[in-house]
C-alpha cells in the first residue's frame, strides 16, 4: 500500500509472489537505523507494538505496507524518503509517510484482498496526522509530504490531495485535543477497595460534576446501586457502569465521588481509577488509573484510548 498513487499502488498478495526472494533476505536489504528509531517512536506514541518488519529496499519506488508469505513488512526506498524531505523542506515529511504506511498495517488494511481503497487511504492519512501531533509536529509539518502532491481529483484507489490533507488535519486535531485533556487531568485517588451490594437508595449526588456525566440521569430508587467501603463501612453510591468492548463481562462502576471501581465475581471491589473534568469540548472527562494511563470520555459516554480507538462505554447501571 503506497503513499503516493503516481509511484506505486498497494501490493496485493498475488503480486508479492512475483517479487524477488531477496526482498526478505537480510543480505540484500539495507539497514535503516534512523527509520527504525522513527517506527519505535510512533509505536511508543500510540502504545502499540510493531508487529511487522521494517525493510529498506530499492524494489519499491517509495514506501508500501505489504504482506509476504504471511508476514507483514513496511518497505521503503531511502532515496525516496530523502527526496520527499527535500521537497517538503522538513524531515517530518518522511516521517509522515512511514506513519501512513504503519496506519495501513495497524488498521488491518493489508489483511484484506483487493488493493488500495480510498477509505483506507484516508484512514491511514488520519492516523499519520494523529501520530505526528503526538510526536510534536505542527499541522503544516504533518501535511508537508501530502502538500507536494498535485491536487488530482483522485482515482478508484486513492483520493485527491484536498480530502487527504483534511484527513491528516482531522487526526492532528484529535491528538491535540487528547494531549490538552491529558495535561489538565488530575492524579487518581488512592482510596481503598469497596464491596458492592445491591440496595435501594434515593439518588443523591455529593459532587456537582456527577450531574453532568453522560450516565448521571436520575435512576429509579429501586435500581440504585450502592457499595460499602471496607475501610469506613459507609455507603458509596454507584452512578454509572463502565463496559469494555474487549471484555464486557468485567464489572466496572463509577461512584458518586467519581471513582472507578472494579467488582469481581465474589462482589469484592477495588478502586482502579478516577474520572476528572477537563476543558475539552470533545473529551470533557478523563479516566486515569494508578499507572497514570488515561482514557478519554465524550459527552455521550464513549470512551477512547490514546490511540483514538473506542474501547468502552460509560452508561447507566444495569
């Protein structure tokens, strides 16, 4: 999957079979310490591991994310990256290309047959803008490589320059909002564990912020959830439930003190994080755990990680 349509299109698996075997032979592939460092910085920025191999090669004209014999590769031509940096007047241009190709791998585009698709290219462009903002690039620097491409109307595989610049901007702005929200978030509380029990109670909010949360609508008294603190024996009201997409069976609850508790099968609970308010319109709340990892919450209760993936939903207690 290539960055510029005028140079190369995404290499589908059948075409890869025709590539020389030297493509994956270390003896004929150039080492690239600088791009390797860039890849490491990108994966660190989004909190993921690079499950592909980076290769410098002259077998491609520019850069491409491909799959060969079931293994993922990110191929790039060093001369091409250098020329892009010169044309864009910044090293961020080459970094954005590598980030774009990484976006194809991380979004699973290379696992589908059929070659490049305009929607895939825009998604990879948005990922590139998101990553470059995380790494400290300005919007102009993040768009430097794409700005050198003629503004064609696009093709069946690649959009034109204008929508691709817009996609980069969208990713850059989303990362910027997350960084601002993260900088303003407070550290989580170290309150001891609580034990959750079902008990009728009238909905009373001790914190004005709770009323503004996506899950803070008044609930029926018969369905109000209460937790008992193991330390004080006091009732702690549960005003919301947090359901993670990768494991919806795990029970996480939001208390009226904006603490997040995890309840196990024996109804033992422990505080695992805290929700705080931010000034971000896109993410008015941030959930922070004991390791200072942050999740970002929209007004609708959608929860995103720092990579921009929706990972959970904050909703009313069941």
